[in-house]
């Protein structure tokens, strides 16, 4: 499989299952309604697991622009491939979000709370204060990227980029899945822990264009936070990794 197609499909599966668990616990008349934060965090962790399993052997399974940028910053990924990877991730995220709408269309039509509908697609801060919201996304992504650097280190040491695909796949599907669950359980309550621009921006765009009766606004005034925060967190983790070393 082509590496860009792998990123597309891996991110599509990530968003289909990740946004899917949000829809399952939030939408009216869903059997999972009211399942709570444990279900959401576990669902997102398993969604990452599935995306990594699919894309890992072919692209390294970045499935997150922050991961792609971070690996390029520490010279583990060529900058020439950064933009194509991000485009593939965004398109995959858009398709995954569209499939969630088709899958839960009857439940969307029965849900009159706009916040519940938007929460199936994009992150919403529990307390809206941009400075703290940005800090939350930055630190959440910092933990994600820094831990990835350290738990992937021994497997990539001394191996050329042409012989191994560097990314979440080099960490292993299960460890990175547990990492996502841990971040969600410990750091996810403030903003919903996007920690991935493709997880928020692409689905938010789909929410904006889809015909849903009670959807309300797509909250574009907040949309910059889950983009800038993960990028800042990636830069911070990369600087720490470079300064401290393995």
C-alpha cells in the first residue's frame, strides 16, 4: 500500500471509531448514551490502535500532523513528505467523520442539543478560556510526542529512513493505544484532548457542511486552539528530546 494511502485509511479508521464512540455516548436513543468519560477515553485509545495496525507497516502510522511535524523536527522524517502526509491525514479524517454521520444519521436527527452534536466531531472546552485551553492542548500533545520519542527510541536507533517507516507504528499499536487512554483519563477533561489537528479540524469542517437539523454553530472561533496547541506541544517535546537526549 502506498504510504499516503496508508495515512489516509489509518486516519479515516481513527476518526470513524473515535468520533463514533463520541456519537455512541452522546446521541439520543443510542444504546451507549451516557456511557461516560471512561468509555470515550477507551474508545479513542482503541481507535488509535486500529489506525496504527492498518497504517504502521506502510507509512509508520503517523495519523496525526503533530506526529509528522515532530518526527521531522528531530530528523526522523523528511520534510519533503510532511505536507503530503498532512493532506492525506486531513482527507482521511474528513471521510471518517462523514461516515459517522451516515452511521448515526437517525440518532443525529433525534438529538436536539447542538453541543452534543458538535462534540461528536470537534473538541469543546469544559471551561472556555483560550489561554488555559491552549495550555491544555500543548501539554497533552507534549506528553504524547515525548513519550513516543522515548518508547520508540531503541527500535529506530541506527536504522535508515528508507528501511523502516518511523511513526506510531514503530512504537507498537498497544503501547501507543495505552498512551492515548492515559492522556484522555488524566488530561482530557479540560478540552476533550484533541492532541491531533486532523482529529479536530477535518471533522469540524464536516460538521460545518453536513445538513443536520439541530447542529448549531461549528464554533470556528475556538478551532485554532486544537491546531496551535498540538503544534506547540510537538515543538516543546522535540526541544526537550534534543536537549536531554535518549
